[in-house]
């Protein structure tokens, strides 16, 4: 059974979906843009069945009680500090950490800055920030894939484009998550006053210096990538290995889009469980 918890950390209040056996090894789940903790709902049953306790966090800007107005409040170090502070508030010393999309960037940052807090890392869709930097510098196709970021960084303009015609563009962006009901589940919260701006502030606060500051990761790590991802190309995905010094596995899901937790929850759960168990799939 999943319960919604309100967790106070760093002067903010975060919503957390907790589930699984209370005595199980903890797993921190970090969502991406423009979703929320519900993106893990099809993944967690397998984790719970394996005896793991999951905490799916609605991150800064997504939890209504954790929505500061200043763009600078959404820099990567702040997001990483949130994750560590939420673990503190939950009484969790070390956790398996899983992140998708922007949540993966937070997970990479947490594993790099606080390896003592991260038992294992499973990053989904987005590789280590240095791998992204390499791809953007060397691969013209990645530059095209990442061109949308320029729009997202424009205050006011991005909101207008994404929310026009009852959020038609936002819904199109999310079309890979499933049917109209699945799309609405993520799109509707973004239409609440201030919600989309807060989510877009992650892009607006992003700096090259903050991305470069994420050090190589030494914890046991799995990177899960899908070859139909419209945002992340093969160059970035394959460059990821160079920035992990610990045990590393690269899992490719053929024919799957960017929205891996929604589109391929079974294979993703298998990859997470293999990493949490300290094993690798054959």
C-alpha cells in the first residue's frame, strides 16, 4: 500500500509516496520533467514484492510546499541538497537511488557529492552530466535533440507555448507516456498556477559550471537508456561509462521512448532490482 507523506526539509515541505515493507532496504525515486512521483507507480510493485521500501519524492517546484520563486533556488546543488535532506528527515542513512530525466541529474549529483548516502545508483535516460557535455560538444545530432532547452529557458515564452490551447503542446510532449488519461495525469498539475514555471526553473537555473562540478561517480551504477529517446542520443549514452569509477552496467531498451518508467516499467524494475542486489543481468 502506498501512502502520501509530508516531509519537512530545508524549510520546505515535500510530498513523498512511501510504499513497500517498512523494514525493507530504502529506495529513493526521483522523477523528471514535467512529471511527478506518480511516474514510478508501475515500477514500484516489483520493488515492493522484492522486499524494498520505496520513497518517491515530488521534488522542488513540484511539491506545492516546496516552490520558491527565485530561479537560483533551482540550481543543481540545491536539488541535490533537497534529496539528502529528505533522506535525513526520513531517517534513512543510505539508500538505493533511482532517477529519471532531471531526477537522474539529481541522482548523479547526490552519488558524486554524497557517496556515503548512496548504496547503488540507477540513472534512467539521462547520463552523467559530463557525458552530456561531451555529446553537446562533439555530436551535431545531440545539439539538435537538445534544442528545446533554449525555449524552456525563456521566462514567459515557454509557459505560453506549452500551455496554449489548453496545454496542447505540453500534452504532445507527454504523448509517449500512454493514453490520454496518462498524459492528463502529468499535464493537469502543470496547469496549476506557478507549477510549470517552477518546473521550468530547473532549466533556467542550469549552468555549465554546475554540470561540470558533478564529479565521477564511484558507487555501483546502472545507466538505463532507450534507443528511441528523442532527447538523449547514443553518443551521450555511450560516453557515460567514462564517468563511473565503480561497478558499471549499461542497459539499452530497444524500441522504447524517453518515458521509460511509463512505457517499460517491467524491464526497468528488473534493471533496478539487479543493481540493488549487486548483480548484473546475463
